């Protein structure tokens, strides 16, 4: 393998930390163009009294955390390589973290999956400092990590202005654009798939020791891991996460959990919380949870599918229209924009060379640039609502995996869809092509849809040429993402499929 350039030397926000989970659609003043100081200290406009009230509220929240048994708070962000990073503070310092933030280096924006660093034209590197500010509305006491609470964090410059490289801020900007420009709210939800093994991870020559022998989706597999899955479900529920399904999956030792939809930022927050909860419960049971795209390159991989629906004034725009399978015109234009950008979006949603060991035909991974009604081989799958629940209609982006930064992916899909909506004028505007039925790999050559990129290098070329994503991300974040992808292409140059899988399966 190649090398990179250098190596680097229970919800408690509003209640008692018991049942209320991470709130969806809440407002964080520090992420709407206001600095942490303006949102917390209120030195300008709010005056000393408002600053005092904010400090008192933070102290009260800290006291509630301690009463709930949480003494430390894990503040997380997800880097451009898709790894969740953390800084932790004592619960007693929550007020300071909310009002002044926690210091951190911008170098994390150019970390690769192996913790080496690369270079970026605008951000990253050894110079400068940032402020990491937790979202108080999403403070959650962690059921599977006694003594700990968690909050996702946004990042700011030292003067309190929003940091151009903040992926969570990017997702929020795109969600706000949808509302401001089109009066649309997005509801999103990530599926989480993972594989568990017993003991430490083997090297490239070793075989994982799976704790299950039962068949795919089998009740026997559920019986083998009954206590484990029950604790996963219990921990998520205790944290206020609404679980829709949890079940064995296809590959050995593989499982999936899906949760209720939220706003785009909330959905990405939940993706992080769900993953870290699964990881913690797995460790308590002597298991290792792996979220990488592939564990065994000869088998099927693990996805990180993204479901979405568009809403305006309480109505689901994915249903009740005159378009394909009941889509409204706005829904079709949005999905046409996403469809058009799928090759470029892979650089965000399938972000590592290992992703392309998963993204293969006839594995329900979405390897072709096509869409279809409830077609699990399509990269963009439309799910019609049922007769009793037409409001459940949604679209699923299937060509993505859990190595993706969920904030980048949610924001990127939003940007692509909004580009489609921007071209809509009356009935004129982008439309989806004809839907595909069956496995496109078995279609006649003249009827087969195009393959999506088969490598990260190919996906990155589409990403580099995408003005939609470049404009939405902004040059600093766009350049950092591109640099990290280029760094990982170089890192794994010449690696075998088995070496690639072994190097990444346990990193995310």
C-alpha cells in the first residue's frame, strides 16, 4: 500500500436525562450565523443579564447530567474521512463549552482513515485554532456508556464566525436553503448496517470469528444474539431514539437497525448516536462492531442507505401528485437533480477505495445509475406509500455506505436536489428517466443503464467537475474533501482487495 505525506505527532438538554431523546428540528443560535459568544454570552444586544441567564441554564443542565450519573460529555464531529472524532469535557464545564467552545485544531479536516494527514489548499494543517461548540438541545445521556453524555458539535473560528469546513454547518445551510427558497422541509433517515465478530480484528490473512451460524435474516441468528440485540434496542430506546426495525442481515454476523426520520441535521446526528451506541453495546458483549463497507471482499458489504421525503405545509410531496408513482412535480425535479449528480455524490457517499468492493452489480448495492419503484438494485429507489399510509412514500439513496460522513452526504444530496428544484418553472424542468425493473446487470446491452463509477478515482473525477457540489460546499470544504479522497487513493495504491478490506473494516 502507498503512504501519505506525514503522520500526526439520556437526553439532558431540557429535562432530567431520562426518556426524551435528541430533539429534531431544534434551533441552535450558534449555527444560524451567530457566534457561540452571541448565542451564549450575549455580549452584544442581549447584555449582561441575558449572558447570566444563559450561564445559569448551562449550570442547571450540568447539574442534571451529574444527577443522571453522567460526569463526562463526549463532543463529537465527523471528519472528511468519515471517522467520528471526539473531545470530552467534565459535566461541570458544560457552561464553558456552550458559551466559549472547546479548542481544537483544523488539522482534523485533512486526516485520512489511517490517521495520517494530507494537505488542503484552504483548511487543515498545523496553523490556527477552532472552537468546538456542543448543541445543547441534543445532549443525551449514554445508556451503554455509564457516566457519559454525548452531544454533536459545530465548529467556529476563534472570533465566533462559522467555520467554512464544518460539515454539520454545511448540512444545516442546505436544509435552510430548502426552506427559504422553496418552502420545503426534508425528512431523512439513515439505515445502519454492521458486522460483529468475536475478539480482536484479524489481519488481512485471518478470518473473522462470527458469533452467528444461522442463515441470513434467520430467526436462528436472532436467537444466537438475543441478549445482544435486546441491549442494543434497550439502549437506543433509553436515549429517546425511535427504532423502526432491528434484524439480522444477509452477510455472516451482519445486522441492521433503522430509526425514525428527522430533519437532515438531526438524521445525521442520529446516525452518529446509533453507531456509537451499537459499538458500546458490542464491546460490553465481547464483540467488535465493524461499520466498514466490506468485511469480506468475496461477500456482500454493509450499506448506509439514506431515505428522504419532501414536505411542504404538512404534505408529503412524494405522494398524491401526477408524476411517476404519485410524485408531485417538485418531488420529481428534486429527485432528478439527485439522480443527475449520483456519480459525483459517490465521492461523499462511497468515500473510500473499499466502498467500491461493495458497489458491485447484483448485490443490491445500487451499482447502476438508474432508479426504480422498490427496486433494490437501483441506485435511487422510490418507495411508494401503502394504501393505509400514503404519507410514508420516500426515496432511498442506495449506492452509499457507512464510511460516509452523514453530514456531508445529507448536505450533498440536498444540494443536488435543490439544483433540480431551481430549474423547475411551472411544469417545465428536470424529469427522471424511465424507471428500471429487475436487475440492470441482466439487461440487454442497448437497454442497460450506465454503471456508476467503479472506483474512488473515477468518482472523484465526477466530484471535481461538479459545479453544484463545489458551489454548495464552498471552496475550503470542497478542497479538503478532494484532498482527503486523493490521499486515500494514494494510501491504498497497489493494495489487494483483502488488504483493503482489512485496513478499513474496523475503522469507522
